[in-house]
C-alpha cells in the first residue's frame, strides 16, 4: 500500500474528522463537583494502607514502578533523580492567599544526601492541566540537600546532619504585594528540635500548579542509581486558601471501565462483556469487584469478579442481555484498610441500547502519543458526537509515554512500567468509555515493539 494511504494515515484522518464533527447530540454525564478552596487541612491516608505499589486515588506516582507503600509510608525505591508523587485533588491556584505544606521524610540508605528531598511546587506545562502536569520533571524545589536547607536554589547550613532521623519539613507561604514569602523549618520528629530555618521571597506565580513530594530533586531522572539515597515520605499535610480542591480529580481505586455488547446469534443472545480496571494492589487488599445494574429504580447485583493479580482487571460476562434497553450500571470496589475500616469506591456508567433503524455512529481513534495528553479537545468533541461505539485501532500507548523509559526486567517492575503507560490512555478517555461500547486493538507500540509489523518489518 502506498505510504501516503497507509492504515495509520487513513485512521488519523478519520480520527480528526470524527473529533471535530458538530453533531446535535450530547452525552449525559454525572454533574461534577465544583472546585473549591481548601477549608480544612488534608493529610495522606498511607498510614492506613496495606503494603502495595499503588499509592492511592488521590496521587500519581511518577514513575509508578519506582514507588510503593511500606509500613504506612510512601517509599521511593529508585535513587535516580526527580522521582515524584503528585497530589491530584489539590493544586495551588490562588496566589493572593496563604498556604502551608508539611511532610515527614526519612533517608533510606547510608549515602550522602547529594540529591536532596522535599516538596516541589509550581509544577506545570503550557497546557497547565493537572494530569498533564504530572509528567513535568521540574518545578520550584524546597527541602534539604546535603546538610543544607534549600528553597529554589537558595541555601543555608543546618545545625546537624539528617542521618537516619525522621525529619519534618514545614513550609509556610505568605503572599505580599505580588510575591510569595516562603519560610521553611526543619525539625527532628523525635525531639521536635528545629535544626534549620530558611526564608526566601519569590514571584507568586512560581507556586501555581501541581505540588508533589520529590526524591532526589537535584539529580537528572536518568542519573546513575549508585551512591544516592532513596527517601520515605509520611504525614503529608496541606492547608490554606491558596489551594483549589477538586475531588473529581481522584483516579481510582477503580480507574475506568470498558464494555462491549455482542450478538452471538446463539442461545446466549446478546452478551455483555465489561472490564473494570484498578491500580496495582497488595496481597492484603480486597481482590474483588462487584457489578450492579439499576432496574425498577433499585440496584441489583450481577455478581463479583476476582481481580487478575498481574493486569488488575476484573472481567464480567453476562449472557442474554436485553440490548433494546439502556441500563445504568456501577462497579464497586471496597477498599480495606489496616485498621479494619472500609471505603467503597464506585464507578458508574450506562449500557446504551443497541442502535437500530439508523446508521451507526462510530468514533475512531488511533496513535495517541502523549505529547498532547490528555487530549482534552478530542475527548470533548467525541462526547458531543455521542457515538454508538468507540474504536481504538492501535497505538494507545508509545514507548515514551510518561518518560522514564521502558523497564523489561525484573518482571514485577516491567509489568508496573507497562501498566502506568496504559493508565494514561484510560485516564484520558475514561469519560467516553464509561457510557459507550469500546473496542480496543493493539498495534506495534502497544507491545513496546515499534514497527514490529508493517512499514518494512514483519
């Protein structure tokens, strides 16, 4: 086939035409919560979380394979640079307001603190969208490097070295005439002794955007892994009116769902297949997801499904589905905590009626490289189109997704490395997939083998 008319080029053109169509239909969605300011302090929930890779729905670990929860704290297990955990539900927006951020940090290892640790503010790119901002590897770094306190490169010596002590970093930000006065206090948790203080004045707009905790902020992301400490973070607390809070930004435990409806032309009639995807959980976490549908105004259970311990997918198959009726559904994951409590997570959508007596409307998408992640204009236009089916024809991910390269060994890290790239796909398109049948085919980049077939290869 002529290169100018390859499958990929044709599908790209089809995607562009579908995404920009203006059809007089709308997708009915749940009313989102409106963003609000932070009226009370917010602390992480890691102390109640079982050991696992996934840090929770309110956070994005970057990259996911380099972080895990151990004994109630988020630990970085890679000593290269710029490893971060972003808050998804809290961003700094109102620069005329004050805020505070604190976190307790402990070095893991006996090396010198050459890379630094602490808090990263003002993480944003030209899109300045909270999901896209998670993959920016720079910001305003505040913390400890060597035996010095540091705010955006300004340093002062501390009274003592950190050694293996638990250190609380308390950052206070006070607005004043278009600038922000940042004050950092470092204290020993064991004695509450202050071991250093530093104040620095910066332009207020430098704090706007995502905020994160950061391991080895002074090192490159591909720096050698030897000779550096890793760090453990606990008791991450945020407070103040400078924060915009949007709880709808939470991503998980149920990350998204996908479903299809198939006419088997057999005694099983139409078969509904639905998958619910969660983040990578731990051995002591709940491993079961429940599917419910609403009938006659009441929720009815259609059963439970065990999560696959590698893919973290719960799969449901329902035969003899009534394809003529639209039905509301929800999948429920009940997250267990180590104190015996339980938090339900609910992800809902609609199984739409099978279209009849009219042409089928299909949204076709392909080649989602992440330089325009999360593709908000495309998603919005597809929602306006209100298609009967969504077709992803391949290259939902690329090797470069999210940065930090490809991990092929060891096995567990390789799986998590792949999953967090795939999660970007679901994170971007989940609002479309929750209410529409979705077909998703792999291509070469989806298996991390660019040009494995076609284009002169197999």
